[in-house]
């Protein structure tokens, strides 16, 4: 069996083939991101990288018969989370390179993955591929909400059974987080996390302006505050150096979440109030919950509470946090680790640990949920 993977990234398709025990003679990969290539080659040294998809010709393969072509063509021009530029976006036009090679090479099977999009764009892809897409949410097989469309001629694809995996199922223990950071040679040891939203390829910048060179934890000290005061000074950050003014934490609609004591007296359980664009104006985060703290000043963002499933991982700058320790005076929260994001994508633990955390978050956000690809490829008749 010979496989051609376009926009191969870190080679999630190859992980799926190996997980299923499907043998292949040659795995050709078209990819231009040097960091994704580095990770793929570290795990699969025998794969053959063939460069830019726009420069690949059917004649490059001579008399070889390609049995399977897979692709997750760039989706930024289609995504509801993006600008909806559709086929005017040069990244979305790369879809037609996939069509070109499928028509020229005539593989037995093809598989194309892309985001949920407007019907008019989806209909163009469906017409070109000659099959209707299958709409599968990764949440059935992982701890992440990640709805994707799959166009394939592999027969008899059904909806996966729900494995009941939640975000808490992928979290590391305190000791495991410490070990993970220590293995990466970091000086700062942090612990514990919860579930995430969908992984994006821009999930690589840390909380605020700090980069994700370590596992950053934010600690604040509770102060008394008036819930009706939208910008009341409620806390001081204990892990920031500098003038007192930059350590201040403001409530409700300010730049940081607010701790609510549910009536005061330091006897009730503390919760974190995170502003969001709902009638209520905020969502409450309890100890052990994960939350989306991307764009804290956004007036349109909602769905920040991630109790059961992570939001979709992407390549964007998304800050997914877990509220860890709550006492009468303190709370701490930290960002999900790259290993936990690997688990959200059902990628093997430490598969991406050959590059920096910045690149790990990015390629995981761009990647596939491997177990969904396994569910589709297992129906191939070889």
C-alpha cells in the first residue's frame, strides 16, 4: 500500500494507520512547515517528504499506484471562527491542489478533512469530490469539542459511539505535571490542570504576554469587593514583579477574573467569575474546572466554561486554564500542558516533544483528532 498525505503537518494520518495496524510500503508527505516535519521525521524516519503541494506532479510518482490520498487542507478561509473569505483566501484555494492530484492519480481511496462552513462553500467541495461530507465531532472520541467535515469514498462510515471522555480524563496529576516540566528542562515546576476547548494552531502564547516556555500559574490574593462595581480592585497578583499598579486584578469586566465568596464570611466555597457575552454577563468557575480565558476583554465571546469538554484547539492564541487551588484567600490557575493537548487530539503522549512548546501547541491545533481518522480508515478494504 502506498499513501500520499497532503498538508501532512505532524503526520496524524500516519499515527492512525499505525494505530490500526495497517501496513504500507511508502508514505509520501507534502508539508512545508519545518517544525511539523521535524516532529514527523523524529517519529517516522522512513517517511518521504516531497515538499510544496503546488509543485507536485502526478508524473513524479512514475508508474507507482497511490492507494490512499489524505488531506486536511488549510481551513482559515472557511472557518466560522475566521473571516469567512472562502475561496478568495489563497489558503483555501489549496483545496484545489488536492482535487487536482486525486483526479490525476486516481487513488482507490481519498479522505479530505475541513471545518464546518457555510453551505455554499461546502457544496463546492462536495461537487468536486463527488461525495457528501460526514459531520463528526471529536467530542465522541476525545475530551475536545471539535466539529469537522470529512469527505471520503471509504464505504460504510457510521457515527462513532460516544466513549464518554471528558476533559478531566486527560489531565495530569500534580506530580505528572512537575515531571513533564522537569523533563523539558524548565526551572519552574507547576501542577494540576483540567479540560480544554477545541485546540487551535495558535494555542501557543502564554497568559497575557508571557510565552509558554514553562507551565505558567497565576496566583492572586482575594480582597473584599463590591460585585456591583465593574472595575473594582479585587486582588493583587503574587507572581508579577514590578510596580504595584501592574499587579492589580480587577473584577467582572476588567482584565482578570473575579473571585466570588457567595455571600462573604469566608465560609462558602469560592468561585471564579469570568466575564462573557451573555445576559448574565459572566460564568462561574469552580475548583477543578477548566475555562477559556482568551481575549478577556471581548464583548462577544461566550462559552468560556469548559467543565466537560475542551473548546476546539486551533493555531490561535487561546488561553485555556484550570482552576486548581482555592482557599479562603488564594486561588491558582494554569494553562494546559502540551502533553494534555496531545491527549485532547488523541495523539500519543510526548509525540511532539521534539520541538519547542510554542511549535507543539501550534501543530496540535492544526492537527487531526487521530481516533476520528482511525474510525474512518478502519473501513478500508485492503
